[in-house]
């Protein structure tokens, strides 16, 4: 799923995802980049969320976006900035998975309700 670790391959991959409206594919790509310990690619992909997701101040996604910008500003990302990005992304993923579980439980119990977007 991830491109080769070369600048040209990563540029093409980011450009392809920036033109797509598939938020789920973007989230999967960010998660794959985090798991592969590729902080610059993950940070570039997190910045693509700006166009697709609304941000609340202090939310995990806002923290991830700020950490991504810090990673991109550094020539070589240090452990602290990478750790902040990783922590924020993990928290966001936990919230998203809880939301999915809540939506499934509502459906199975016959109480369909509105489950808000993740932030």
C-alpha cells in the first residue's frame, strides 16, 4: 500500500491521495505510514486531512495536525515530535473505533441513532 521510500514515489503517492475524496483510504494510508515508522510521509498525509475533516481546538486530530507540521518543519524528525504525532494518531484511532462500535451496537439493538463524525 505504501510507496517506496523515495522522494519521487512519496510525492506521487501524496498527490494521488490529495486528489481523492476517499477519507477512509487516507486514514488507512496514515495508519500504515505510522506503523512503518515513516514520520515524514505520515505527517504529509495528516496534512491532507485539512481539506476533508473539520478540526476542533484541542481535539486529537488537531494535535495530530500540529505534530505533523512540527515533523515537516524539521529536517530530521526527532523522537519527541514523532512521539507526539504517534500518540495523537493513536488516540484518534481509538475514538474512531469506539464510534464504529457504538454505531454497530445501535444497529444490532434496533435503536438506530445518529453517531457524530470523529474529531
